[in-house]
């Protein structure tokens, strides 16, 4: 297979960086059909991107010429769409989160395994040059053993964001700031540290927003090796600040601030990587981050199919963020420490 042939399902807000990336990857990935049940969205999408649209979901799922589907719809729809895609033997690139609940997310991963198709998840911050540089530092052992690991997400969303039908609800999004915004940062943190063995969490809806789910959450973590850390996440931080991951090791400290890495080691050496001016979507312009990372994500997905290897961000890996979110929310509700599920 030289050219991967794909279909898109969902032409809403999430489609923009994917479509832009696919246009630049047209020599490697051919888009055969793009589906939305809404005629106005199909028309606007076709006019903007010049890609073929269809009015029937089966024109994507049942089309034998299509090798893979990009599912870019709200979480509540994911499981049914994955059932259809796997039944037709399609590889799947799935927008985060996997689904509304961990049980539904696990069913999605199991369906892909049973159908022996590739399942990649849209957690594109793993492809930032700074993120990759930190992964290499950890793999080389330059930080030493983990002492502390913390993450902070200070996003801003105006009330108008949550006034959109379904936003921040359990029925459509599966949760609030943790599931919708912080999941990117949590996935990245866990890719470096793994899950803590215990945490104490808190979550609430602040006076800033009228919404069903949490717009602020925090937890204290303990890891199996004795390391400790914290997580803080909110959509109340006007005007929105770059997210931050801080890792302190026995040989040095590494700090990711947005798309920039600064690392300092006990031997006097330093490492800098990334772009401090890269967009993040932390503020009201939530799609203000370009499409470079989505291009890298789609390239990895296509290469994984061609080479018959796992994509960089598998469904199994993405489940860990769901486990962490579950533990924080359960701890908050039950007012006790929780031991997250270990996979």
C-alpha cells in the first residue's frame, strides 16, 4: 500500500487541523469521502477544503476502497462509529477522549483488537518537538530516578463555550475540564511517568461557569517508587496560560511550558527544545494551535498501517488517562484516597 485511502466522519470544529494536514499529505494519503449528517456543514467543508463530501455514512464505512477512517465526532458517538468501522475492517484514527466512560472506551479498544485493525488516538501533543525531546531524555536516563512529577493546565473558556448544546455535559462530552481539555496534558505526563499508585483528588464547578461538570480539579499523587506530585486543571484561568509539566529527577529537572522544554542537569549541562511561541488553544481561541502536530499524527498513523506496527498513541495507552481521570473524580466524590487502576 503506497497511498492510504481514508474517509472522514464528522465535519465540525475538530476537523479543521485534520483537513489542513491531509491537504499537505495528499501524496501519501488520499481522502475519498467526508461525511456529516448536516448538509450545511458538508457544503461549507467542501467549499473550504475542496474534498469530496457524502450524505450517507455507509458511503464511508462500507466503501471497500477506503482503508481507514478518521472519526472526528463528539465522544458520545464514538462507540457506535467504531463498531461500524471495525465491522468493515477499517483502521481508525479517533478523536480524544475514547468515549464517555472507561467501560465504553475499553470496548472500543477491544473491538479494534478483535478486528485486528490499527487504532490511534488524537492526543497530538505527544508529537511536539519539546515532548519528543523530553521522552528521549527520560529514555537515556539523564533525569535519573523520578522524585516529583506535576502538571498544570490553566485554560480559559468563556460561558458562551459552555452555552453550546452538550458542552461540558456527561451525556455528550463525558465530563468537564479533565476529560475535554486536560486529557492532553495528562496523557503526556503519563507517557513519562506511568500512573501513580495512589492519589487524593478534588473537582468542582466554580462560580465562573454554569455547567454540569467540573471546571476545576486538582490532586496530590504518590508513585510506587516514592515520588510525589500534583495535578491542577481549570478552564477559569483568564486569558489562558500555557500548560506546564515539571519532572524532578535525581539527576536533573525538566520543565515543559507549552511547546518549550528547558532541562537542567546536575552535571551542569542543559537542554532546550521546542518553540515558546507555538499556539496552544489555552484561551478563548480554542483551535489556535495550527495543524503541524496533526500532520505528524496522521503521518505516524499512515506509516503504522503500511509497516504493520503500532501507532505512537494506541487505544491501550490512551486508556491510562481515563483511569487517572476516573480516580481523581472518584476520590473527589468519596472524599478518600484512591488507587488508580494499573494497566
